[in-house]
């Protein structure tokens, strides 16, 4: 078989299609039973698998969340449960046509077995003589190869943040028809200066005319039509 590299993996039973039930511990308590549960993708279903440096096809299994190892509840015999421990134990992995077989020795005399082949959550894993039944075969997949229905993409999509700028204090609005305030003020000043100047000129030029007398009377405070005596 092709040796598994040192890394983090999911281990799933081929029961239920191979992507339904995964191995994990329910807590970090030692002697906690290794059980099969529906896939969550959490670290309790992830395993750091480390190959032996000296013995081919031998590995240790450490739960990534609880940092406890898969071992066997002594004595090592048929129907003994697989449990959590703080110390590692060596397990043999053998490749078969239906998946991997995990057992106590190279001959697979006792292997990991889903108790009674149950497809229920929290089913215990036990040792059992190899019978080539479906509940003895496992899929071992790198964590980055998680089932597509539950995997979360690690690639981040770039998003453009649109910012709303404050309205400009300088309005570039189209000019309204008519005079603006400055034009009106200029016109008012022009009228205020020009009209009295014009009237004074009239009085000076036509001082004896009725119009000049009328204007002179208005500026002197007299009512129109009344002459000073």
C-alpha cells in the first residue's frame, strides 16, 4: 500500500456510503470510547496520523481536538473497545479493495469494527476478527479533502467596499434662471446711488420747472404739491 504521510485526516466508515459516519471522541476523558457519528467537520472528527519511523504500515492516531490517542481497553482481545488514552499505541493499516483495515498486527487478526454494523450515532468501535464485512473498512481522507457538502472554502473572495462620501460643500448645480443674490445686491446699490444723483441733476438743471420743484419738495420733507413760503 502507499504509505500515509504524516498529517491530519478524517476517518469514515464505508457504512452509509463512506461520507456519513466519522470516527471521533465525545470528550477528552481518558478511556472515553471511540464512536461513530454523523459528520460535523469539527476537530473532534480530525486525526493526526503519524507513521512509525522504523516499522512499515504502523501508525499512531491522535484526536486533534482532545489530543488523546486511540488505544485499546485491555486486555487486547475480541470485543475489546477502542478508547482514548494519553499515551500512543501502534496500529497497523492495511490497504484493501474496499478501503483501509486498521488492526493490531500485520495479519489483521483483530481489527477496528463498528459494533454490530450499526448505522446509528454513538456506535462504539471494538476489536473483532477480520471477516471482510463492510463495518471493518475505513476511508482515510486528508482534512483538505472534506466532503463538499460541509467543507468551508479557504480561499477568500475579494470584495469591494463601497463608501458613501459626504455631500460636497461646493454645489455644482446648474445655474437657475434670473439674477443671483450678488447681482441683486449690485443692482440695488446702483439704484440707490444712481436715482438720487439723477434727481439732484434734474433739480440743478431745471430748478424753476414744476418737476424740479416737486423733487425739491420731496427731499426737503414737504408733502407733494406744497411749496415753502
